[in-house]
C-alpha cells in the first residue's frame, strides 16, 4: 500500500476549471434541497478536482440519500473539462436506473451518455466501444463489463 500511495503522490494532472454559471444551472435542476452531507461531499470533490492530484474518494451512504446526485455533479464537472466518466454499478438493474436518471438530469447538456451491460447486444456494444475510444461518449454507465480490457477510453 505504501508503494502504491508513493507512486500516486508522484502523479500530477491539470486542475479542473469550473464554469460557475453552467454548474449553477445544472445544480438548480436538482428537485430537492441538498443535505449537509451532500454539500460536504460536493465541496470535497470540487476541492479534489481543483487540485493537480488525481482524486481518490469514496462516497458512501444509505439508499435514497443522494449519492447519485453527487456522482452526477462530479460527472458534469468532468465532462465540462473534456473528460470521460465511467459510472460502475453493481447490478444490471441499477445500470438502467442510473442511465435513465443521468439522461434526464443531463437533458439540457451536450453530454453523450451510454450504458453497457449484459442486455446490450454484441453489435451495439461494439458500436458503443468504438465511439467511446474515439471520445464520442462522455459518460459510460455499466456493470463490471466497463472494466474489461476491450473497454478503452480516449480521456477518462
């Protein structure tokens, strides 16, 4: 673990830039009032993204307490910075749920969102993977399938 953390400490990247007006518009589409914990997590994530170090953060909470909204905002900030996002879900059912939630919340953005799971045909999966590698998919939501060797991102 110490070697891993020492290697990670040497990694640097360009800090993210935040378009406050675009971010505010995206946040205002959230139909609920944020909880104190959501606001704390979002503040920590934003601080991480403004840093020149890769983010290493786990958001944990009970069902229905807003983890997906936190993930969507982090994804929005990443996409705004021309990065791709991978959203890993533990079940196929949850990939469909996240896919619909992301599509709805990102409806007013230019983000291109795809889902990859066992119900996506091989032909469609190949098309998605080709577009992903070309940078034509901004957010990929899927099961462990998105960790396969044939899943290549242009700028994750």
